[in-house]
C-alpha cells in the first residue's frame, strides 16, 4: 500500500523500501530489525509528533547568487521523483527553504537544500515534534579503540537522509515552493528536528551492528559518518 501511495503521488519507492524482503531474510535477528523493516515498509515516522493544523507560508531565504544552483538541486530532486508537484490547497503549509554551501575534503564544493521547519516559532512542524534523548558516538570512544600502528578509515554518506522515505502523513507538511511551483518532499528532509536521531537509529547503528556481526568490531557511526579502526597485525 505504501508503494502504491508513493506511485500515485508521482514519486518512486525508495531503494530501502524495495529491499525490505532482503533485510527480513538476512538480518531479522539483529536488534531493532523490526523498527527498521516497518520504517522502510511504511515510511519513516519522525519523532513523537502531531501535524500542525496550519502553519501558513514562510518566505524562502536563498540568496540571489544561489538561484541557479538551487534550480539545479530542485531539478535533481524532481527528476529522482523525491520532490513531486502538489496543489497548494492540498498542503497544510509551505516551509521556507535555504541553501547551505559546504566545502568538502579535497576542495569539492557541495550545496544542500535545507527546510526551515521551525518557522513560525509557534505552530511549525518542529514545534509539534518531540524527540527522545539520544546519545551519539563520541571522539572519546574512537580514541579508546585506537592502537599504535593501527589504521583508520572514514566513510561519509552523501545526501544520506534522501534515501529514507517518510510516512504519507508528512507529504502535506514537508512542502516547499520554488519558482512559484509547490512541491511535496517524499523523503526525510534536512530541517526536521527528529531527522538526526531517527537516521542514526535506522541506518547508522543498524549498519554498525551488521558490521560487528561480520567481525568488524572497531567501528563507530555518527549520523551519516562511519569510522573504522583496523588493529595492527
């Protein structure tokens, strides 16, 4: 039903949704497997939240010099069918969007669309979203694993949140407007306050557990980053 609803909206099912069967067969005995499977099969629930009744339309704050890059990012999301056009009267509100320009290692520059789901302050999506306290991996934990002459590697996932589908109820509240076109976002956006903790539980720590069952004991995950230590032989 979730796949059918996604197709009716004009989107495509996420790869994780299509791989639920494999997860059930291969990793059913790993902690949190049921939570992972249900999230992939029915869409991710972001924190303990209720939908706002109406939060209006908040203006974007993208600087004019970034308009062309924003056009490119929007086009990529539309082509991937993660953003789908939606009628204005079908949504609860339209969130402001901004753009973050990041310089990665090696001098590579990447931009990221950010949804400001915290405006207006009272009545926004994030205003109605409660998140549980969650501890993340720390530098101290990594240092405790390190040994002389050991080797380290770091893996950074690109646009990691965009791999996760959201439950259909979010499609009317994770909404943006660009060039007078209104889009519903069918994936986890950068801007929902519950996203870091949910992603860490759904993907990061699940991958860490799988790695440890396969003999990779010195591994840590921090949201969309993984750190691996290889002991000296």
